[in-house]
C-alpha cells in the first residue's frame, strides 16, 4: 500500500503513548491498530479521530510512499536525459 503510519508511531513515542493508549483514546478496535501496523487501509473517520485526539495534522499521522512505477509514469520523467542528448 502506498501509505504508511510511521509518522503516527513516531508521534506516539514522542508523546510517551502506547498503541493501546491510542486505541482506547479514539475508541477503536484492536483490529484497526493491527491494520495500521500492517500498513493497511483504515477509514478516514479513524484518521480524523486520531488527528483530533492527538491535536496533530494529518501529515503527522500518515505519509504517502509513491510506487516506483508511478515515478516512471510521470510525464517529465527522464526528460532531462532526452534534452541533453539533443544538445
């Protein structure tokens, strides 16, 4: 999955808070925490509750990891090399 929850886990360490503490604070199931540990999808509602409870912006909770193939699909990818070849 192109998203991960590493920023959240770092934030929990900074706040000296366990994942179980978070689970109880946002009133969610242990399955939701397990899904986040595995980098799986969780509902936006859950992310909203996390942001609200921790008073943190979304970028402190989740980050996007673009797939390697997505970089190759970008229109400007490899353009510099082509332009240099024509010089």
